[in-house]
C-alpha cells in the first residue's frame, strides 16, 4: 500500500517556478561537439536571414537553388536539376510551372536530345536572379560577419568535403594485386 505523500516543500536550492527556463544555464558542451548540431545551427541562422531577404523576390531556398542553376547553366534539363539538388521530379514539375506562370523561365526543345526539354531563364528571370544572387551573397557576409574572408572560404571548403567528398582512388587490378602482395608479406601478429 502506498504511503500518503507529505506536502512537498521546495528545496532551498530549487529554481522558483516563475523563473524563465531560457535564463537557466544549460550544458550544451556535448551538442556543440557535434558537427551536425553546429552545421544545423549555422544553417538555421543563415536560412532565417535568407527567407527574410528573399521574400521581396518571392523565392525560397529551393526556388533560389533551382533558378540559380538554370541561370548559370542555360539549357539544363529537369533530370539534371533533380539529380544535382536531390529533388523529386514531381516537385520540380510544380516549381517549373510556377516559374513559367511568373514568366521567369521558359522551356525549349533540347538542342542535342529530342526527348528532353531544356530550361532557360527569361529576361525577367535573369534580372531577378542577378539581383537575388547579389542579395544572397551579401546576406551570407552579414550572417558570418564574425568570420574573416579566409575563414569563410575555409568553412565552405570543409562543408563541401562533408557533403561532396573528393572521389577516392579506384582500385585497379594492378593496385589491388600490389596491396594483396604486401598484406601477404607482412608479418602475422
């Protein structure tokens, strides 16, 4: 049988219930030791600023990426866009339709593949992206104002190595045979 509870009294060192949880000191050392945590926090900071400053252009982060790739790669196909950005084709179809309605892009027959459709920015799309890309560049400088230009470059280089590591050398039969021969010669422990 459970014992009746006595009226609880707050401990002398307990935080009063009215204290704001945001003012309590938190131990975030473990989280801050994780690359993913730090990358996500940095991304959220930049994306928040991006969304605010890109609202005037009517584009979000994914829209911007799609339009930027088309801007710098006129005639790109939907298939290449999806592969480059990890987009699902149905999602890109909807985006392309919206860009067409806004007269930012146009479809044309692909010059080398009769089955494919090439995507091009219209003059209005080119104007919008020229301005939006300037805004994006400036907002990144603003968001990373605590870094030097060299540190920004290093950060971008290191992040790219995480999401797009350089290719590893392919093992050729000759290289594999040399590796196997060295392993056979090595003293056994």
